[in-house]
């Protein structure tokens, strides 16, 4: 995975996430909405076969920190899920 910063300012970050698809982007987009200070969380893929996702996050405080926090929450959810599946 490679990440290109397309735009970054105080309240907004726009990233191209090379090598990923809807699976990761949709999880991130949804998890970002759990942060009350998130104003925009979305992504687009121009062409399904050859396009890379463009993730856009607008946040009242710090979009980079909001993204990092969302990733940590997703990691915890995945760990919990793995633990429960292992017990089956």
C-alpha cells in the first residue's frame, strides 16, 4: 500500500490510497463517522478496475489524528473479532 497526500490543511486531508479497494475504505469511512468532530468522511474510486481510492476527511480539530484514531479503533475491533472466532 502506498499513500499519496493530495491535499492537506488545518481541517482537511485528501489521500490517494494506492493498492486498496472498497473493503478498507468503507471501513475507514464508517469508523470516522463515530467521531463527533468529523464533518466529512468519504471516498471515491473513479474506475473500479484501474482507479485508486481517494479518501477525504474533514474534521473540526485534526483530520490526521482522527484518521489515526479510527484506524486504532478498527484494529481493536478486528482483534476482538479474531479472539471470539478463535474460541468457537
